[in-house]
């Protein structure tokens, strides 16, 4: 049985109104914080009957909206694809331009990784406080920026006040944390396979060192193919 009294509001003119608050996460889609409609009656029994019917219609409307919203599985696939792209581009960079200086590994380990880990803890606490209605610190700004950029490239809009958006922020930071750890491994591997330049080879005996006309051929020209 649906209890409709909690959805009734009595105005100062003793007219009953149907009133319901729109849940977090879909307010942006509905462009409303609440629904309010006059029952046009002062009789409580009639107001209850109409409120019960309106509540069923409202909940059916919400179900239709939620079914069209982006699923978490779809968001998870977007992050997985983003991670694959980042790693591919990083491999290409290391192949064509060589590894980063070794000091970069220290910066990533001592700065970037701890910042990501702290952000994940902060977002997790913020989500927990949000669900219990407890005031909490805001989601780190850089995490919001990372999430917004990924969502924008995928043409997806999420309500930034919703738990789903905060969950995506946390997942986005976790993805970049994993990328940074993979980046460190790739850079270390690239350094281990980096070719060490060999010293110039001495000229074999019997090779002429003079050009026609008597001008000496420089050692740089003769050894050019060995560098």
C-alpha cells in the first residue's frame, strides 16, 4: 500500500497540494527540485486518493528517466578505453623520443602517486558523507576536471551533485593512478633497453684519407656511418 500523506501539503487557504522532492542525480534532467500540484480540494479523503494516483505516475516517470541514464558499466568502459589510449600514446612517445630522465620516476613516485591516493581517500569520504547527509569536504578540483574532460569527450552529461558523478571522479583518479604506475614501469623498461653510444672506431689501414686533389678527408666524414 502506498502511503500518500507524506506527499500532501495543506496551504494557508486549506487547499491540499501534492508535493514531492525530485531525487538527486536526475534534477538536471527534469530541471526541477520538486513537483507541486494543487488537488483543488479541502477534503482529506479526496486528496489522499488523488495523491496516491499522482505518486504512482511520478514513480513510473522516474523509472523511465533512470532507464535512459548512462549505466555505470558504460562509464567503466569509457575509463578502460581511456587508459588503453594513454598507455598506447606513452609507448609511442618512448619509442620515438626516448625515455624520460630518471628523476621523472622519483617525481611520479613521491608526488603524483601520493596526490592521487589522497584524492581517492577524500572522494571516498565525501561520497560516504554525502549518502548520510553529513557535511564534508569538496571533491578535489583536479579530480573534477579530469572527470569532466573525459565525460565531455564521450558526450555524456552527469549531474555534478549526484553520487554517480562523485563515483566517476573517484574512478577517473584511480585510472590515472594506474596509468602513472604503468608509466613508471614503461620508463624504467625503456632505460634498460636504451642503446649506449659506442666510441668512434679507428680507421682501417689502407683506406685513403685524401680526396682527389690532395685535400684530406676529415675523420668525421669517414666515420659518419659509424655514429
